């Protein structure tokens, strides 16, 4: 754990793995697991709040629905204290939380008995690592451009049709002059026009 980056007693790490969660009658959770530094996993225990744990689960999306449901179920059925959730038994493996930054600190004056040794840290907060936007491949961008031109043409044709209707041209004649004689092109032009109107 000595490889973790530290700034005024705060360590920042990018991934942790949790094997067991221990719940008691306090406002804190104890997590047994590992921390990753420079691609290596080190055994480590953590203490955190339910709020931070919820944030971790929220940032990990559907990947950790099973963890959330297991915690909720254990809380509802809690018969003994402390209650241990063994994720390796329940889910088949330790659960890795990554794509986020964990801010860890050493509890002062041994605030928790379990943190009396050097391998235990308090997770103060967690923030998500922004995911860079995915740039569409050139061929996709080209297709999007062509699709945009088609929609614009259809929309313009429908605008033209509406203009002819405004000057009291019969529906059939207005459709013919606007190039929308068949029902499919007329329907597509209408939807293109409606889509543009809803985005305006």
C-alpha cells in the first residue's frame, strides 16, 4: 500500500476489490478486499459510510445491481450483528469497483478497532472518472451526414407542400408539385418536418 499517491494524508486510488462487507449497528460499513496500485492488487480493509457505498454502486451502474440487492436483502433480514456479506460466495468472486477515484485516509487515533493496523483505510469520498466521448468512425459520420441531408430534403418538400396548401391548391396537386405523390414519401416527409419542429 506504500505505493499509493498521497497528498496531505489523502491517498487516491483508481480501483478496489471487495470480498466481504461487514454491517453492524453503526453508520459505517467495513469492507474486506484489495486495492490496486500500478497494476498490482494489495490486501486492504476499508471503512466507509452507506452514502459513499451508494455512490460507488451508482457509478458502477448495472454492473453492481447484484451487490445492491444483496445489501438490501441482508439489511431487511438482519438477525445478528455484525452481519457479513460474503460476495465471493454470493456472486462467485470479489467485486471490482473501477472507473472512479477513491479518496482514502488513515483513521486518526484508531477511530475503528478494525483499522488498528496499517492495511486499513477510510474511504472519504468517491468520484467518477469521466468517460471520453466516443468519436464515430469516419464511415458512420459520413452516413450521419447523408441521413441529415435526406431528412432536410424531405422536410423542405413537406414545407413546400404546406405552402401550396396555404394558397388553396388541392391536396393531390400540392403533393405532386412538392414531389410527394406516393404515400411513403409523403409520410416520411411529414415525420422529418415534425422531427425538425420538435427540435426547434
